[in-house]
C-alpha cells in the first residue's frame, strides 16, 4: 500500500521539469568537472512543493544507484540526524556499524553527564530546580555543545567566557569518564561522530556510485546542521569526503551568504515559486483535466500553489459546473469531488489535531457519524484512504495535513460549529491527558521533562485545551514554557511554536503574536531572552515586601557599617558554637597565600563538576564566582570593591537601581487577561539574576532577586543567592542578613552555611567562619568549595596541618579544579615545600592556562628555587593578563633585584592578594 501511495504522490508532481533535469544531469557530470555540483539548496515559501521536489530528487538518486538518506525536523541535533541516516543506510543494505556503536555510546555518556551536571549545579533544597539554575547548569551542556543548541546562552555568556567554560568543563569531565574520547563524545559529539561518518561514507563509496544526503525543512534543521555541514564539506577537519557525495538542503530561506558565499562555484540554489500557468496546465493535463473553464477556475482558486493544484488535480474535475461557484469554501474546494459523506467528515475531523496516527485518528472520530458507520476494519481502511490524500504528508509514522489545506478546514469548523469545536477540542485534550497520565505514573518531574513521548502528549493536551479557550489553561501554559526553557532551546522552541499554532488555528491573533514574539526572542537571545520577554509583556503580581528588609529610617546606620573584624553583633547569628580547644593564632599578613579563587569557584554543592565551570556558568543558587574573589568582571566594577558612597550602599541594601521594570508600553494581552503566577514570576526573576551574575552584574542581579523574594518570600534559595551576591560585592551586613534569612527558612541549606562562613572569614572572624563551614560540611561532606574555604579558616587560625588536610580532600574530590590545586600549592609553599607546590601550580595552569594568580604563585615559587629567569617569565605573564596586580608587580621587582644581585636575600614572598584589590577571604 505504501508503495502505491508513493507512486500516486509522484504522479502528482509532473512540473519542476527544469529542476529535475538539472539534478539528473549532475549525475552525468564527473565530480572532477567544474560543472558538477556538490550541493543543491531548494528554497521557497510553504506550499511550493519543496518536500515533493526533494523526494523526487531522492528517487532520481536511487535510480542512479545512489545510497540515500533523508532527514527532516524529526531530528533535533546532529547526533539525531546521524541516527536517522544510519537507519536508512541499513535499510538499503549498508550498515554503518562503527557509527551506530558510537551513537549508542554518545547517548549513554550524555545521560551520565546531564544527570551529574544537574545534581552538581542545581542544588535547590526545595527539590525543583529553578529556571535559572537549570539554564545555567545546562550552559555546560547545551551552551558548550553537550546537548543541541547554543542559543539559550547567547545572551548570558560572551565568547571568551564560553571558551573558558569549555576548557574547565572538559577538565571536570575527564575525572568522571573513562577516557578523553568519552569526554569529547559528550562535550563535542560532532567532532567525535563526524570523522566516523566520513570513514563509513568512504567505505561505502567502494560499493555505490553515489551517496546523496537530503536535509529537508532546513528552516528548522539548519539551526544545528548548517555549521556542521559547512565544516564537513569545506574543510578537512573531519577527514576527506568522497567526491561522489551530493547534498540537497531544502528550506524556506536562502542559503546563509555569510557562510556559503565562498562555496558558490560548487553549489546550485533552486528557488521555488508557485507554478506557472504552463506548469499548472501540464499537471492538470496529466490527470486528464484540460477544459479551459476548469483550468481557469483551478488557477484562480490556487494561485498556482503546488499543494493546492495537486489537491484539485487529484479529483479530476470534468466540467465547468464542478468549479463554477466562486463562493464555495476552501474546504469544499479540497473535498468537493469526494461524495462519500463519511470520508468528508473523516477528512475534516482529521484536521483537528496537529498530527495523526491510527490511535489519534480513532480518538478524533470517537462518537462521530464516521465511527458509527464504520467497524474497526473500515476505520483502518478509512485511515489508509486519508494517508493517500495529496495534502497529507507522513513524517516519522505520523500524518500531518499541509498548513494551506488544514487552516481553512479548521476555520470552517470553528466558525460554523463554535460549540462543537470547543467540545471536540476538550475531548481530544482528555484523550491526550489520559495517555500522558499513563506515561507519567510514578515518575518525577525532572524525568518526565526529559521524556520525548511525555512532552509530545503534554503539548498535544495543551494545544487542544487552548484551542477550546479553557480559561484555566494559559497560566499552566506559561509554567510549562518556563519548564521547557529549563530543557534548552530546542524544547522551548516547541512551546513557543505551540502558542503560534494555537493563535493561528483558533483564530486568536493576540496569542499568535505572542508566540511569534517569543520565538523571535528565542532565536535572538535564547531562553534567557524568552524569560525577559515574559516579564516585559505579562503583568505579574506586585512583589510583597520581604519581612526582613531594613526600613528606610535604618539606612543611615547601615551606611556607616563597613567590614570589620569579629563583629560582636555577628556572633548571635551563629547556630553552631566553635568547639575547639586551640587558641586562634594570629597569622601575620605576610604569611598569607594568594586570596584569589579561580574564576567560577563558588559555594555550590558537591559533585563531579563542582568548581570546574567558570562563574559565567555557575548554577543558581550557587554562590558566586563569576570572577575571582576581588577580580573585576569584564566591563564591571571590581567584585571586591566596597561601595564608597552612601548612595552605593543604599543601592545594595534597598535594590533601588535604575531598571525599567515596565520597558515599553504593555499592550493588553487579550489572552484572557493572563497573569504570571507568583511562583512562576519568581523563578523567572531568579533566572535573570543568575544570568546577570554570570556576567558579573551583581547589582542588577540583586534587583531581580529582591523581586523574586517578594513574589516567593519563603524561598530559601533566593535569599541564599542574595546573601552570596552581597558577599561578592563585599557588602557584608546585607550578606549576613540575607544568609540568616535563608537559614531561618531552611536550616539545612548547605550552600547558605558555606556562604555565611566565607562572609564571616572576610569579616575577620575565622572562628565563627569555621563553625559555619563545619556545619556546611556536616550537611554535605563532599563539598570542595566549603573545604577550600575552611582551609583558609584553618590558615587564619594557625593550623597548617588541618589546612592541608582539607585541601588534600578538596583536590581528591575535585582533581581537575585549578583553584583547588592553586590553593594547595600556596599552602605547600607557605610550609616550605616548594617542589611539591610547583607540581600543583603546574597542574592548575594545565587545567586553566589563563589562571593569572597561578602564574604569580608559580613565579614566586620558581624564584625561591633559584630559577629566576623562569620566575620572571611567569610574573610577566601575570601582569600582562592583569596590569593592576600589585602583589605580582612587587614580586617581579624583587626577582629583578635578585637577577641583578644574586647575593640579594629573598624577601618574604607570600603576601599577595588578587590582582584587582583585596579579596573578601
């Protein structure tokens, strides 16, 4: 039956002879001939017959003995596209076994990495990761190539931060996976898989004269395939392709000139327009329709759009009476010559869902006249008839009506039968809900959102409820959109397209406009931009005033507060007493090692990736580390700078920053006056805050966290983030206040305890800091960030043995953390163990070649070992990277004096802080 259906469809496309002849002739031109083309790009609007033409190309290629593979939007990434190719090649008798095995390994490694990253980087105690924490946790995955799509983080990370994050993420993965190949298979699957594809194609070239790759719906698939295809065809990065490869791409847009202009001599663009009159007449004549009045009416009704011409030609109208009524509806035009009322009803009902299979078709007809007239066998026959209609396409075992045909069918049903329309939509929603509930039984939310089947059913259920205009559904749809953004750009795009489809199909222009705006935001700035657009365009409830915000009349007192040692009023904040017999020993300032944390080191929860990512991809609510302690984020003020004015302090304490909360005039949404639920609005605010902090903009991040705290005043994670960001800005009174609030809401919040300990350490109270960090480690023993901070507390208390013990443990837990190695190197150097220290500095710089403080520390260590020339080179490098690094400059001057006067005694060299001023450590 399938073969007969395909023959019928091929017979329906007799036009495009010029394009078909051009493609056919290409196989008669040797690859060495300059006229031979390796790439054909078909482009044109919906309905012009791109897919039909591509399928014709596939048939021509098969007739020439070619091995072919057809990929459409059912694939969502390069690995998924390669899986589709492998299946089709195997069906033609060519198993790509090595590639198939590697794809299986990719899926396994990706699952392991994703689970580990989310566990390590999204430590909310409440159990449901926020949009921000999920988004930034996935920055290492999606944004750096581990899952499809880099777009979600285009608005969060600059290219330098992204590249630096990729280096650290590769380092962290090496500790978890068995080999470098495993790490590469997760971080950059294309680079691991594509050379194997090239090898397989080269082997196949010995058995087949041609291999043809057909990449359809390129407006969707091109987002992830275009760059990959360009590398594959124009560089030898993945190996040398056989010259007998021909590629066909087809989409709505022209080939990207910025990418493909240099390949113009080797490719042919095939723009498709509606059929000319001659082509329409030729297609109709092939079906026996030659009467001028009939042809004229077909031309008038279709405008030459191939899908409509093919539909009307299929009915073979024989006289002018068949097309004479100009007021006939578009649906009658498509079905006018189908006289069977059961078939007509089935075709109309089949337009309601966005996709059909046999089960959905049965649900569509449930309770209808068609169902009453048909038994099970006849329903199967009816479904087979529907599959053969020229305006019904089949993709991945599902049927989809062409939009040009489906739209008027839907419009007729909702206009003529408004109550019946709503009832049928509700009935379909109930069917999809029942199926969804069967799939989700006993599974948690995170697992469900990772399940493609569950997402498809959720989308279908939401679509039909929205089409029925159920008033309770818009808020749920927005919550789902936020969850979808957590899953990355590809999944989020399906939810924005859902809104576009609902608006178009249900006649809700405001909803369609919303969907278009959100899709444009997604394309331009990723999921972060979608969150921003949601807040800009949908009114959210006014935030409540958090109960612990300092009143205005207390501001004067707060402005006078500055970081100070062992504040008396701070000790009441401790929930754990220091239970130590040692007397805290004063450590002279000159004995202190570098106080800079490697970028990204923040008190996040323990896990295999902890500390391996730069601050730009620090998860919320993971305390800060977008820049080294005290280092200036790009384009921002030094993190360690204490506000010098009352105005700055007021900004930090009151969040009174000049941010336009109502950017642009909000249009009335018209969508049932939808309002963001408070919890959803709070999640979006936190997402924005984490993204801003990743860029080093803590002040604006705090604005959004303040809003989130007002919307969700019982969320401990929000207050923990606020406290950490205040700590990063060295506004310690505010940090103490917010961290205390977080711990009041959740006394087991290890993140908040760790950040509180770091704050107390910065205030000069190492004993109190030790108690807090002890508590964090009681809650989470394998917490490297807290171990490193506690090591600093031990150093201040004069206990180098325990300092080294904690650093040993941190390095063991996180062997690929440059910060951990640098801290241990500093501790070893302070103990006079310079050779051992040198090993750790070398390791830190291997992991992070741009680690400024490690260069400075290694330079000092080399000088102590008498290797002054190498020491000078390292200190020069540190100052090249950070010209304001005062400690490194002092040490370089010292080394130069030693070179000039070898008898010059070495000065004490351990007293240095970060390049950009004193660090809160």
